[in-house]
C-alpha cells in the first residue's frame, strides 16, 4: 500500500469503526466548544437565575473559563447585580486571560456593588500591564473607592504599570496618604515607579 492509499482504518489500529464512533460522540457533545463556551451560552438567557448559575459555574471553572472571557465581560453589564458579581468573580479567577475585556472591566470598577468592584479591581492586578494601561483613568478613579481593597488593587495595578500610570499621579499622591496602610504603602511604591 502506498501513502496515497492510507485511510482512517489504516491509521487507527483499533479499527475505523471505533474512530468514527468517537468522532460522532465528540460532535454530539458539542464539537469544538469548550465546557466554558457551552456554559457561557446561558449568560444570554432571559432568566436571571440561569444567568447567575452560568456565571457561578464559570467562576468554579477558574482559569479553565478563559474561553468565556468575552461573555463574562458582557455580563458585567447585566441588569442583575448578582450576575454582575459572579461574572466579576469568574473574571478574577481567569486572571491574565481576562485582559481581552479591559473596557468591560473599566465599567465594572464603577458598579454599585462593592464586591463586584473588588473582583474587577483584583482582575486588573492579574492582567498584563499593556492591557491594564488602557484603563489608567478608571483605575485612578478607583483609588477613591469607598472599599479599601478596591483602592489597594487599583494602586497595585498602577504600580505594575510603572511609567504608563503617569496620568494617575495626582490620585496616587492622594492615595499615598490613605487611611488604610496597605493602600498607602502600595500607592507610594506606585509613585516611585512613575
């Protein structure tokens, strides 16, 4: 048999029938969609409980929810506060792969829920400085948040940006006098990095 005559049965020593069965099962179970992408489809449900469950399930996947980052970014605009909170938490667990939704994260820093703002701010500290730099203005504003952990993560991210955080210098100078020692310390380090 020459190379042009090779077929699936030749390449699969266990037989082509089993290979075809496996391909059929793969297609039936969602083809190339990852588990995260399948769950993310529920973020578009009209039922807020289903959207909340989807965001929670994605949060539990942690970094493996990375393929759903865009859908989770969209969920930061959800009318339901609980959905936004769970989406923010999931994005913080995705970490560096959440950088593709910087604009959504910037909006999330102004959310009415302090826990949502906390997870969004924490997410910023995980993404690359080049991506986070797109939100310097939003991070500078977050230095004035009522929640000290939001202020801390905003200052931490700005510190990691180094010179890219220059537009936030006035807010960092004010944060260097914050009543919370963690915020003060990291804001001072951020100013030194400018």
